[in-house]
C-alpha cells in the first residue's frame, strides 16, 4: 500500500509538472479526443466482454484434456492451452486497464494534452489526433494507432509517457500492444474451438 501511494504521488507530481506546458489549443483538442476515446471504450465494453468470455470454456477444456492425456499429446495440448490462457489473460488485463483509464475523462484529457506536448511534432500530432473523431467500432484503436504513426519516440517521450497512468494506454508504445492483443483475442474465439476439438481427438486416440 505504501509503495502504491508513493508511486501514485510521483505520477501525480509528474503530471502536474507537465501540465503547464500544454497550450490552450492542444488542451481543447485533447478534451475532444478524450471524449471520443471515452465513448468508444464504453461502447466496446460489452463486445469486448463477449470476446473475453466466449473462448474461456474451450481454453479450460483444452487444459483439462491436456492433464488427462498421455505422452507427447499431453505436452502439446497443455502448451496449446497455456498459450490460449496467456492471450486471454493479457486481453483481460489490458481491457481492465483501459476501462479504468476512461473513468475520469477530464484527467484523461489532461494527460493526452501532455502526451501531445511531449511529442517532437506538436502541431502534426494534434491535427492527426483530431482526425480520429470519426466514430467508434473495432477499427477505432487501429485509427488511434495510425494517428500516432508520425510521432518519433524519443527517450524523453518514453520517460514522460510512463508517468501518465491513463493516457499511456492510448499512445505509443502501448497502443500498438493493445491492437496486437485485441487481434489475438479476436482470433482466439474460432481458434479455441478448433484447438479443443483436436485436443479431444488426440486425447481419445491416445487412450485407445
């Protein structure tokens, strides 16, 4: 608890120090972008919950089949089950963090303004982010990732972004990781069914 409070105080202090660098136009743009991000995340809350929940029975079934299988089949099935569980776990953690990040839109907007100001091309970055306000949907995070495509990630950027507990999930490098994890989670839905079917066949064949 002491460590958590200390880390939170350090983050808040860093954010407070950066806030004075945000100009009015950047602040206004950040508030608009924060509103779009907040709406998109809330709209996607239920669909992402479905994507998270659907593969879970198949992941669990694969792990159980791996435990009861014999020989090489056991190793292969367990590895497949653990890989799928890792994807589900990563998606659950990232989804939880993103939902928490939009709980306070005003604070998210402040941090986004700081993130824009930390970039090496403030005007270009601000304009790019303003162009993502074209609705939500599954492609939203792809558009958000693309908006940051022209930003050069310096050591100063990475250090500064690390102090932004909310905005860091919507800027590089975490935005790229979010897109990758989401794509993997979407693929996990059909893949988990196929893997479970093959695991069942392999387990039954090995027991004969």
